[in-house]
């Protein structure tokens, strides 16, 4: 039984919207950015939490943020907490 709007098994739907991808390992950042872009998303990349915060301050609308957890300078949790504090 399928719910209306749910992708069928094996079916890949095209994405819409903008994603901020935060990852300190360049190879993972590039592979994931290429994958998300191939699905139709607009992807902005940052290699650290501070860089991501700068991009968010300058960017317009970002629909989704995906972040690594373990990063130098600022962990993913610290980044998320700062992001939420800035939105308040």
C-alpha cells in the first residue's frame, strides 16, 4: 500500500530547494554536493562551522542544513546551537 505522494520503491524523485552542506573533509563534501545537485537541489558548501555561519549571514533562503558532527574549530552541535541562537 502506498501513501499519496510517497516515492515507490526504487524511484528517485527530483529535489527542489536549497541546501547548505557543512563538511570538513573535501572529498566527502564534493561527493555529497554532486549527489544532491544531481537530484535537483541547489547546494552551497562550507568546510567549517564558522564558514557556514558566514555563508548563512550572506545567503538568502536556505531550506535545509546538513552538517558533519565532528569538525575542527566548531563541532556540528556547536554550529547547530549557534545557528538556532542566531535565528531566535
